[in-house]
C-alpha cells in the first residue's frame, strides 16, 4: 500500500484511549430471506482484528456499515440489529446498537460509550446522503457522521470502490487510517498486479460477461491461463459457434467474446462439457453433455467433470491463482460439483491463491471447504475486481490524501 497511507498501527501509536474512533466496516452479510438470520458471518469476522485492537487500546469504537441496498430511508429488512448481536458474540462483549445512523439515538449511544466499548450505528444507506451523486448532499451527511468520531478507520474493503459519504467524504473530515483488513487486502491484491509468480492462472465464473469484461480486458495480457466457467461461459461457447440451448446468453456480447479469444489464442480455456438441465430448479432432470451438444430445450447450470479435470490440470501447474465467481449454481447440490472441483483443485495447487469476492467466498464456506487452505479470501467482490482492473478506488484514494 502506498507509503502515504497511515494505518491502524500509526493510530494506535498516537494513543486512542478515550478517543472516539469511527470505523467504516463492510458488514453487508447475507441474511436468510425467511428467518432474517445471518447465513455467512465471514465479513463480520474479517473486521475483528481491527475492532479488537481498538478495544484493547481503550478507544470508544463507533462502527458503521451498509447492509443491502435500501433506498435512502429506513427499511426494517435491512436493519443492522442482527449484525450487532453477532458482532457482540464474536467480540465477547455487548455491542451497543443505535437505532439511527446520525440522529438522536446515534449521538446518545456514542456519548454513553465507556473506553473500550463498541457501538454499531444503523444502516448507512437509510440516509440519502450516503450514496448521493450530489457532492453537497453527500458532504452534509459526511459532516454528521464525522461528528461522531475523533479519528476514522476504513476497514470496509468490500466498499472501497464506492464513492459514498462514509467511504470517500468522511476521511476528508477526520484524521484517517487504513484498518488491518484493508491493509491486508491491498497488500495481497498488489502481489497480483505487480509481478505474480508464474504460471498465473485466473478462474472466472458468475453469470454475466458484461460484469467481468473490464477485468478480462485488464487481465488478458498479464495471465498465462484464463479459465472461464459459470453462466458467462455460454456467451463464449456461442462465440465459438456452439448452440447453447436455453442457457444464459448475452447476445450483444458474443462478438466481444469472439474478439477476446482471437486476441489471446490459447489463453482462454472454456468448458468442454456442461451439466444441462430441463429447468432452473434443484430437482430438474439433468445430464452431462459435450459443450458443443447442449440440447435446444436445456440450459447449462454447471461445468462438467471433464472440464473440471482440465481446469484442475491447468491449476496444478500454477504458482499464482485468482478465482472470482462460481462455476455453476452451487446453491443447488446437483450443480455444485464444478465449483467444488475447481475450489479443491485450487487448494491442492502449490500456488499463492486468492479468492475474490462475495459469491466465491460464500461458496468456499457453503461447500465446507477449509478456508485456511487458500492464500487469501477477499471480502470484496466488486472491489477486488476493480482493484485488478487498475481503477482508482475512491475509498483508497481518500486514505492517501
Ligand atoms: C458488496 O457486497 O459487494 C459490498 O458490500 C458492496 O455492496 P454494494 O455492491 O451494494 O455497494
Ligand atoms: Mg457487490
């Protein structure tokens, strides 16, 4: 990370006892639609090192985050209250919860904190100013938020690509520092953009080519192999001249996919077989078929075993691996084998491996894979992709100033 960024150790060296430290975290965790329970607490655990260090040093720790995409007004289904409970369990001390973000409840909750105590503010996105494109509106909200802290720590790696008040404007108003998670994420990702040990193999999945186009463009000259699975592979297969039945297809991207393959002959590896089903359903009838033989009434929901074997062979040679996006609909057991197979191959490779993002990180945990057998599991999906694209990330840039 740039030498001009101060980090948590610099803040701790200054001394934080009795000071209010506003920590922007990314506690945007998945919730069960029926029960509202947290289904994956990885992002909460990821911010614990920063929070615990501040607690031990006697700071009054004021945590803020977004959850989901509420529309600038309170919406109970996106309340952070359940997250406060889980955070308290993990920290081993109760977390005081403010019913609003910058209002009376927030102010009195923060005022009531003793040294070494933690408060969580209600969802940042319950306020229009958080995500506003209008600098003045965002700035006004940032003023209110900044008034709740004496120093600011950004540990919300998953949100550093957002030009939002809590990420981009608050650091301009308070002494600012990168938290342990942001520091680690940037260190790891910079290893991939610097001179990665070769062969450097990237695995991309997920549903849309259009979401990944910029990162494919940026990575293609750098990587030795680019393995493509997930819903996006069908647009590439179509560009190869195959029929893809009723699989996900971005028609307006077919030509682009063809050009990408022409530009880097031999670098892009596509599935040679897929699991094709009658319907998008866990119990749909399905078979493994060759990638050039998808029946017209069926849709591909996973990569097939021969593809897994081919991808695994490429991964076994790798010294550096970046993986973003599931290979199939891993939430349905019948279509999870591709994602599981590729993930296992990554853990077996004698490589420095980075798992980028929400879905692939969730897949690692949902499939019961050992998290410690990966080099690094990023908490940021969009953020890690934009980092690898070489874009300026508003949250990182704000820490540099
Ligand atoms: C994420 O889940 O990708 C981050 O928390 C950012 O959320 P957003 O995409 O809604 O800005
Ligand atoms: Mg996202």
